[in-house]
């Protein structure tokens, strides 16, 4: 079973990174192929993704996956049933006051040639989403607070 592991340093605290990446509803904002994710019962998540199988036309696929978060260990695990035994985890380690290291690990029976590029794209997207100005997005943990502050300032007294 191939295992892919990457680390990236993020210029935000592990609490901020974990708060954003531990919400299943944020999956479409950082996993490039996922277009919808909705947590249902417990750890179950209904997903919609667009895939591009080699030699085939682009396809929209729907499925149910699991998505588990552990606040005490700052770990997110996920997976999907099926022939490829697809599952992975995100680990967060503090690098001081305002930074952390994110370790992304993926285990799968598939050896698809695009996996490395997809992982790199995912990590680039995460880094971008967590470093763009918070006021520009409300699905970022600090962006939600900033959006509320902005709305309060802009409302007539």
C-alpha cells in the first residue's frame, strides 16, 4: 500500500489551522477535487467530487466517507470505503507562537500518477487559504470574527 507524506510550515498557530481544517464543511475549500461535503451522522460525510480518470472523460462522483477530529491531539483523520482503502490524516505541531507544521499523510491501494500533484496542490491551497487576509473570507476561523467586526462597524447606529 503506497503511503504519501508531506510536511508544510504554516504561518498560523496550530489552533487556527486545526479549527479551519477540522470542519468537514471546509473540505471543498482546500481539497481540489471535492465540490461538496456535508457532515451527516457522527463521522459520516457525504461528498461530491469531480475526478479525471486517465483515458476517460471528467466525472462527478458522490459517496460517503468518514471524517474524524480529535481536539486533544489536534489530529484529523478521514477515509472512504472501497477497493483503494483510501484514508489519511492531518497532524498539527506547534512551531512557536505564530506558526505550526502540518503533516499530511495519505494511504491508498491506488498508485495513480496524479496523487503527488494533488497532494502538493492541496497543501498549497491550505497555505494560501490560511494566509490570505481574513476579512476576505468568512470560512476561515479568524475571517468569521473579522467579518462580524466589520458588519458591526458598518451597521448604522
